[in-house]
C-alpha cells in the first residue's frame, strides 16, 4: 500500500519534472482518460447487445400480431 510519504515524494518529483504551469494540463488529461475508461467499462458487451436486439424483435413481432389478430386465423371450411 502506498503511504503518505510516498505520495508526497511522487508529487514532488512530478512537480519538478513538469513544472507548475504544465501540471494542471497534465491532471486534466488524466481526468479525461479516467472518465473515458469508466464510460468504456459501463458499455454493454456484444452478447448483451445481441440479447437486447432479439428481445426487441420479439416484442415488435408480438405487438404486430396483437394489432392484426384476424390475419393470423385460418379461414373456416
């Protein structure tokens, strides 16, 4: 586990390397990267998308069948 001393040391090295003016830009870029990563983790998998599409197709087919029930009956002889 990283302790307080290590965090202070890492922060000081980063500040020396990038300087005070570049540090906000660097943190902004890192924040955008983390946000993009989190959004990517929340996206559904291909398998889940296929399941959702199949459910929607079935739902629409059921709805269409319920709208026109007379067409689905065979004529009486």
